[in-house]
């Protein structure tokens, strides 16, 4: 292995890239490697008798994608339907899922040293989907574990 490829590998371990999103004014980060695509407002088809948190499905270039209402999964108030939302596509066990978020921000390059364990005093609804937190200058970023959103009781 060349020195160049070793440096890239070491750099990858020292830094984590996160797509920043907002849900109910809370800043979250989704690992870039989990994100497949970001889409604007889409037509959602409701699914009768779907578990709470499943908003329905959407058709993405002929592929049926399950849409997860992240606000519902986090026990937050429903979003104002008069405002546009964004869909973050993630893959889990070979299936595509679309996470409804209020907005998408930038890519954050976070050093592994800046990532802290999820604090025990974080509300339980946030704690169950958190893979850690980063204290930014003006707010707390919660690192979202998208797979935790797909656990339905």
C-alpha cells in the first residue's frame, strides 16, 4: 500500500462527514455514507394500516420507497403541511427508505475527537436514535442513526 492511500485511510478515520438536517428546529447530522440521495417535495401514497411513523411510499424511478415521518418517530408535533419538506434517501438491509426532514443544510466535517457520547439527560425520544452528539459553537448537533428509525414496536 502506498503512503498516499495510507494517509487517506488515516484521514477517513480521523474525520466523519455528516449531512446536516433540521427537524423541528433541532440540528441533526446523518453520516454521508448512509445517504443515497436528497429529493425535494414528492408525492406520497398512503399505506392503509401502516405502523405509526410510516407516511407512505413514493415511486423513485420505478422503485417503491418507504417514507418515514421522522417527526412522528421522534414524537414531535406534525410539520406544517403548507411548508415544503425534503426527503433524505437512506438504505437499510437492501431497501431504500426516505426520511422526511424539514430542511437539509451543508456537509459537516467532524473530527472523531469532537464526537461525544449521547448525554443521558437527552430526552428519550432523541436518545434512542442518537449515535452521539457534537457541541458546535451555538448549538448541539445530534448524530442520527437512521437504522434506529426503522425499529417499530
